[in-house]
């Protein structure tokens, strides 16, 4: 394990070097909120944030992504034939991604890169990324990453983990991709590596202690699905829901999409857009029947997917990294921690 | 307004015990600071869960349409106006509901408060005139009047317009407020400047439809953006489609919007959605002397015709 030290004085210079080596993304404050944006040459990411408003999942799965295109011009030999749009998967580096959000990419990858299906669009975009994480020293009160399989200093899915150490950053270089980026930025290994690892360990422990909330998940796997599905509490849980898609859109682990065709003049495109299980259209059949016709059905689906079906299918914990965005941004205060508690502690067999 | 809580519980208990309603729709204490969650109470023993403070901005009228039970519902001025609209539009029957009226002093804008401090707010405590927020290494008090939601600042109907019970004496209505100062500014722009204004306004929109779904007026069985046969509006975040959604939604609310602020409250990316609806509120007022939801005896202006209706737009 290599650790580099980067003084904050040298930080702008490193950003400048990196922006020459690859496309750079980082947190930027736009009006009220932080979000991940392309950093212009020499632009310094703003690390004065806890969590971005929208998760960085759009870097791999854009809200709207054109996949194919075709022409309707009958004079062209290839008319009406959908053709894949060439993608630029040139290297991109994300500076300052939170460990939970990086973890989320690996979680979502289980869906887009399974034994049976490989999603070339998702995988192409994912593989172009190098993730330089920023450890959390001040987690939000809505964070519960440590009980969702992640943590404020989690290294899962990261190529480099940076830790703020006063007037410098300590950068733990985790993968070979991380080494390449460190070399391009001019970050060199610190001589006193041993003491630094311990120091990071201490800061990690201190930060984890600041996470005050958790979810208990140990009984979810052993519960029978049908009684949990039929549990009485769903009426209470779903009452306040207004079926907006905020929770699913801000979530780093919600991956559902919808495919749409659009045409304009002689050009047609096939794209995919984020979709949400909160929407009535999500499961509307061509016949007009909707198996999830009420909001209770839809709210239950979101939580059952994240906290039961995913758990059963992948045997790898819950489909959630505990970033807390859905809690802090839900317009009616539906709290996944409360729902998880109800499910885990339910008296159903 | 926290002193309302006891009275709300008392009235709710009475209504449940004498079986004049099947359930009460109100708020329970939220799990995060400055938030409460809409909830229903069916048993008199559970009324202790009901709370009231300056973070009850969600418009509860949104939970009424098409319900079959007999309902007791808490209603601020704006909620009561939306209930009146539901009654006029046959979404709920007047004799099916007991309105527990709440004289309102305005709801707090949690985003504004959050952006006025550096650091996450862990606790918010309010008294009559101030709200004190604290977090890691800070503790600040704000004058509540300064931190009201934008719509509450210009509200002229703080007291419920229809009710069966009232939790306290009516509060004085705000005088000398100018609700349309911003609309007049936009009206003064050139066509291209207006276009730019609205394009900038929605530039952050993620089409999650939280504004629509938080709005009590948006109860259509299928919203026009969700129609698929035919599909009227594209589903991507193409600005033309996004603008179409916002403009059409606003027009659907013309003469019906009570400026309750639910849309802005719900928007996860902070879009000032009321900039769309307020112009139509102003037009309805200027042209027809109409404010939505003040009566259950009259249909909204775009729903009726009078020979003397202004027709200056016909050139």
C-alpha cells in the first residue's frame, strides 16, 4: 500500500497537470447545492461539502443517453437501420467522490455486468473512470453507511482514497489505475508510510464514531417474502408518499431505466432515460393493466427491491450504501431507516 | 405554533371517539430536523403522535382526492383553499370531511435556513418569534418572519377559509404585501429575455415530477406527460420537453392555484416553480378579480363564461 502526501499549496498544480492527462470531474457548488461537474482546465474542485445533491451515478448512467440512431431518408441505403452511436470512453477521473458513492458503482455493476448480461454502455462508461475518493470526516446525521456495507473511509471501488490532514492530503493509492493518476499528478510516495497508515486508521475510527444512525438488516434474508410483502405496515409507510421520483433519482444505487424512441425530421434516435418504480407508467402493461396500480404497491416495491429481493438475489447485503440522500431530500420525510427497521423487526416469519 | 399541538390532539380525539370521522390526516414528528411527515390516525389512543410546528408546510389537501372514508383533516389557510377546490371539483364531498382549521403564521423555509448556516443542522427549536438551529460547532437564532417560505411571506389568507373546528383564534392577516412584484418584473422583459428567463429557471430540472406530485391540483388519473398513446411530450431532459411540462402544468393550474408553495418545497433541485403559476394567479386576479379556493359556491374562472368577461386579447 502506497501513501502519497499532497500539500494543499501544491493542489492547484496537480489539478492543472491532471486536466492535461484526462477529463476531470469534481464537486462544484452551483447556486444552493454541490454537484459533480466537468472541471475546466485548472479549476479547483470545492471540497466544502458533505454529500452532493444528486449522486454521481450519472457519470456512468446519464439521465438520458442516446444509444442508437437511424435515418429515414429513403435515398440512403441504410435507411431505417438503427446503428450504435460511437461513444467516447476516453479516460475520466473523478476527484473527491465520497466512498459511499464509489461503493455504489460496484453494487450497481452486479446488475449491469452479470453472468448473463453485460451492458456495454454502462461498462464502457464505468471502465473509463478512475475514482479518487475523499474520505468523510464529518458525516451527515442521515448517513448510515457503516451499517449498509460501506463507510466514511471505505476503499471499495476507489482507485485512490484521499484523507484531509490539515494543510495536506494523505492519498492512499489502492489500484494500478490509481498509481497512473498519482504519477500524472506528480504525487509521490511519502517516506514515512508506516506512521501515516496508523494515522489514517485513527481518523477512520473517529469518523465512524460520528455516524449516529444505523439500520439492522440481519433478519431480512431469512424472512419469507410473501408475509413481508403482505405486512400491515405498508399502508402506514406509504401513506405520505406522493410518488414523485426524487428518492430514486438522487439514489446512487437505483438503476432502472426506460427505453424511448424519438424522431425529428429524417433522424430517429433510441435512448434510455432514468425511470422510477414510483411512477405509475413504470409497470403499465400494453393491455392497460398495471400490476402496481397503487402507491402502496409502488412504495413497497422500492423498499422490497432494495432490502429484500436484492438481498436474496445477490447474497451481498442490501441494495443501499447508506448515503442518506433519499432521507434528506424526500419531500414528505419517508425514512428508509425506519422502513428497514420495520421490515427487519417485523413479526412475519 | 407549537402550542396548537395539544388542541389538535384534543379535537382529533373527540372526532375519533364520537365516530364523526374514520381517520385524521395530520403530521407526525419527522426523523430529520425541520421536517414532519404526513400521517393518518385511526384510533383515539394514537392522537399523541400528532404534532404541529412551523415545519408543516406540506399541503395535506393533496391526500384527499377520491378517498372514501370520513376524514378529519388539519388545514392551514392554503390547505383549506385547496380543500375548497377539491369540493368544487368533486374530488371529495363537503359532508365527508371535518376540517380542523389552523390559523397559520407562515411556514419556515428549511432550505433558506440551511443555507444561512455553515454546517449541517442537527437540531431546530422554535418559540413564538424565533427559530434556533444548531449543529457541529454552531448555534444560531433566526427571526421566523425572515425565514418564511417565499409564498408565506406574501400570503393574504393565513386563516382557513372553511373549517368545522378551529384550533385557536384567527391570526391577523398580512396587509401591505405585494405578491406579484416578481411577476411584474418578468412581464417587463422582452420575448427573448422571457424565453431565457424560463430556460435558466428549469436548467437544473431532473423531471422527477416532485412539483406535480406535491401539488393538490395535480390529481389527473393520467398526467399528459405520462400519456403514451399518443405520447405528447418527450421523456428525456431536452429543454423543450422540460419547458413544455412546466408551462402546461402551470396552465392546468390557472385559476386553481392557491400559491401554497408545495411545488417549490418538494423540488429536490431548488427550482422556483411558482414563477410559472404566479403569473396565472395574477392574470386571474386582474381579469376576473378571482383568488382560488375562497368559496365552495363558485366555479373557477376558466370553467365558466360571463358575457362581460374581458376579451381585449381578441384583436
